[in-house]
């Protein structure tokens, strides 16, 4: 006699919650959700214009090329592509990674490289290897929103150092390190996205890069350099990665194919000194054994054609145009009090609104207009910070959608401005509204930045 299969009850009651709660690890109490992941279900709807995710434009990848590469894999490597692979990744994948890093002047030892399931796993494995509860991690303010949940999951004490238009304030970092010295503490690492920073779009100056590497050497301090966007430069002069300046003694490097090829293949990498790499490999073995062998074969086929640089050059042209379109739209539709960065590369603009506008609340209004962005609060561990800022992505949608998306956000902002004016009995003279766009309210539409200007000896 067959047993009737049981299904979980549709509703979970208070007693069930209490039962499960007693089983949770303590670290679940400090876990944070990812703002981007929370929005994915909403932004997947076709009517929603998403300026939220860090999405490259995968529609630019030639469908014929993809079909040909996958066909070759099926014809020549089916068994190997469908089998487990080495934890460190295939040697051929590592060769492709060395080629990408070589394009920015880096020469890592192949034995120092591990293939990961995206750059996100690399960050997680580094924390798994280095961070105990209450250990100090230092990062930028604002920082990559996807790093915040990782630091929280490992129960780190995260200290954020302010940025300006030249990246992380190294003088403030030195003050933090001095304070920690007085307390008898030292950070496990400093985490930085020095090139076209996510979310702010700013780039760390050469002077600051050199000083950060100098501090790492003087203090034997590990620096984690996350560099997803370094090759996506469409203005200014290239700057050496921190890893190039250091040579790999104290800089742990994180890279990804997500922004220069496809996020769907879920392949990234980490480069670390041998003692650290040994522990990272053990951590990955426990996490997922190995990264996808099928997509590693795809990367090998793609790089074997020798056209990867041409594809990146095409992306750079597209993203430059979209950056310009978004900046023009911000000038037209955002209020005069707003400010934003104008990045020389990458995927993001960081916009800051008047302090009385909470962008988390604004997002709810924007979603009713079928447009999405990432509230600035997601880029801070202290959730009281970043409340008037937002991250805007310009790479994932076309020019028309960018303009319409910014217009819709501008409309929601104008409603907030008008409400604030009514509540404070302020005529709001000079503040653009939906009927008074910025280009008319601000003569010339001057460029503005939300960060303090470098000065006062800041390095």
C-alpha cells in the first residue's frame, strides 16, 4: 500500500516560528538581505524599468557566437564539461584570468589563483578564511551593497571610511588604524573597490593607491581589492590596480567575468598569497566543491576566439553613451538640490537628494511608477546613513528607458519636494518640480558631486 505524500502546511503559525527560532545559529540574528536580490523579482517584470541591479547588457553578446561555442563544447567536450572539476578551477580557465589581469598590468602566479562562483563567492570565502566574530573589517563609505550582508553574516565589526571624488579618504583610514592601535586591535583587512566604485562610481587617485599599498606593507595589513569594472573605462587615464602596485604580498585580488562577459556563467576569481590561498581552497571545498565546469568550458571557448577585447571595447562605447544619457536626464528631471557623480567608467552613478527625502520611502513610490533603484542605505552597515542617496545603474537598459526611468523617479521626488514645502510652509523657491524641470531652474545645469572636495591635505 502506497503512502500518501504529505505537503507542508500552507501557513506557518507562531508555534512553528518559535520552534525554528530555537534552532537558528546566533549569526542569523545579524544577517542582512541584499537590496539587489530583494528587488530582482520586481524588476524582472517587463513593465518595470530597472536602474537598480548591477546588470551588464547581455543582449550585446552575439547569439551566433554563443550558439557556436556551446555547440563546440557539446561536440568535443561533453563528458568533461558535465563532470566535476578541480576546486581551484581548470588550468585553461586560469590562463584566461591571467590574460584579463595582464590587460591591466598584473602578473600573478597561476598557483595563487582560484576560480570562484562569481566574485561574490570570492568575498565570502575571504571572510570565511579570515574573519571571526567581532573582528574588524574596514571598507569604504558607501561600499558595495553586496559586501554588507557578507560582513554581517560573519559577525564582523565593520568600520566604514568616507569617500570623496578621489575614492577612499586614506587620511581618515590612517586615523581609524591609529585608533584601533590605541585599543590594541587591528583589522583583518581593508576592503576597497578602487576603480569606478560600486556604488559611488568614483575612482581612487594614484596618490591614494600608492599610500594604501604603502600602509599595507608598513603594517603587514591585508587589502582586498575588488575590481569588477577596471576594464570598463570610457574616460580619463588608466590607473594601476592595487595588486599591480603591491605584487601580491598584501593585496588579495577579486575579479569576475560577470561585467566583461556574462553574470549568468557565475564565474569569478580570487588571487591571494599561498598561505591564504590554501585556506580559501579548503573553504571552497566545503562550500561547493568546484565552480561550474560547463561555464568554464564556455570561457575557454570564448577566449580561444581572441575577440574578447573587441567585445569589451563595444561595451565601453555603449556604456559611455548611456552614462551621458543618464547625466543629461538627471540634469533635466532631478531637483536643483540634488547632486551626483559622473564616473569615468563602470556601471553606476551615485545621486544624493535633499536630506528630508528618504530614498527607501521614495523607492516605494517609484515602484508604483514602475521604476526601481537601490536606496543608499544598502551601502552602509549603519542603516541610519545613506538615507538621502541612491545608486543608479545605466548599463542594463537602453537610452530611452534611462530617460524615462529618471523622469519617473524625478516625478516621485517632485511630489516629495512639494509635500515638504507644504508641511514647512516653505514656498520652495528655486526647487524644481515636475512642472519646473532642472534645466529651467538651474541656468547651465552645472555638474555637481555629493562628496566633499579633496583638500586640507587629504590623501
